[in-house]
C-alpha cells in the first residue's frame, strides 16, 4: 500500500478526574473520553528513498505561507517529509518536524517494527483542531499517523506494538486508537471499558488564548482537590455516555492559569436552555451540550460576536481511522 488518507478526531473528556501525583511525576487520572466528528486530516504516501517528489511549499523547516509549515528529517534509513497546513481561523502549528507527535509516532513505530528502511514517507497534515484547547488534536494526529504507517507497511492496525508506541507518546494517543466513548485509568491511558456513545450536537467555544497543560497541572498541585474513591467506582458502573454527569476537577486550575476562561464559562452558563457546559480537558475550549443544530447555530453566532473561535459538531463513534487507502 502506498497511499492512505485518515481522519484524526477531536475529543472531549466527559469526566476528567485528576488524582494524586505519582512517583513517576504523572498524576492518577480517571477519565471518560468521547470522540467528536470534528477532525484533522492526514494524507500519507510511501515512496522509495530515491524519489525526490515533495509537497508544494517551502524548504525544510520553513514557512511557505500563513498557516503552512514544512520540514523533513531522516533517521534509521527512513525519511519523513511533513507538510502542515492550518485552517485560517486557528494559529499555525510552528513546530519543528522532529518535535511533532506525528513525526515521533511514525519514527518510533518504524524502530519498534524494524520497518521503513530505504523509504520516504510524505505526510500532509491539515489542521482544523486548535492547539492548547484541550481537544487532543496533537494526540489524535499521532494516533492517525500510527494507523496510517501500519497500513502502508501492511501491519494489522490492532498490532500490540502500535498500542505500546501510543502509550509512550502520551495518554490521549491511546484513546484515539479506540474512539467512541471509553473509560480509562492509570495516567489516562489504560483502557477499562466502552460506553454507549452520545448522539447529540455540541458547540465548541474557545477564547483567543490557550492553556498550557503543564501549567494547569502545576496550579492544580498547589491545592489538589482529588476525587473520592466511591466516585471513581461509580464511574465503572455507567453504561452509556448520556448517563455521565460532566465533571472536570482541573477546570479551576486552568482558569487560574488563563483568566479568559472565566468570561466564556459565565457566558455559557447564562444559557439555561442547554444541557450543560464543560471545559475540554485542560482547556481552553468549552463544550456546550446543545439540544439541536439550530440551537448550536444561534449560540455560535452569539459567541462569534464576542470574538471567540467556535465550531459546531457532534459526538462520534470512531477514533483515528483511514477513509481511503490503496
């Protein structure tokens, strides 16, 4: 196989229950994640190394135009050429290719599987999901890259090595290999069980400011309000995402780091005709649970008038997945 196009969906943590800090520096995390229809897109092509074809754009590690970044790197006889294009309503992703989770995902999988020798893989990453929003865009892109590389190398997408590499890259990456609605524990990477997904519409609203996840956790550690054991046990008994009461105990710490969140939350909570408001992960995007698409459109227009980024979407049953391959 030489070509694959994939979707990399956003996510929302219906529950984010951050616990005590562990000896390894991470926190205990019990979370119920749900994928969304809103997604990034990856196009991956495999060539023999002598092929000089390259995506249009700038030279290595340069910006071709607003929202476009391209770079290449070579390791272990495998050359990756990464071309990133960001939508006009989000900030460009200006990350060196070797620091991008997509690059790390493919290179790490190549190392573990001993594949890719004498090959080039060209990756075009079309970004729709803003970064520092709590929507998991980078982790989802990495999961999609793992699925895409596996398909290019004719490796089963449920191969255990893929899940091992995902866990090494970050806790959210593992979730996106599952998709739908999943309860996870450990650092947030250990699969516990699936829940029946939701089907309603959501409106994502984000101020013109991001939240550093590291800073949010550091603030959380100043006054950690950890969940009770009885609550964590109750989570294991829930069968459907629609029965989950949204909760995020990292939200106060995120608001302390990025005060712009307070205005968005107050605005959202002033609308008592919606079914709930939730900070997405560490933020800065909020998820508004809407009863109809028309309601979501009305709220989106109102949020846009405040100068906030918005996106109407719905819950999804799928994770990172190929939509075309040959």
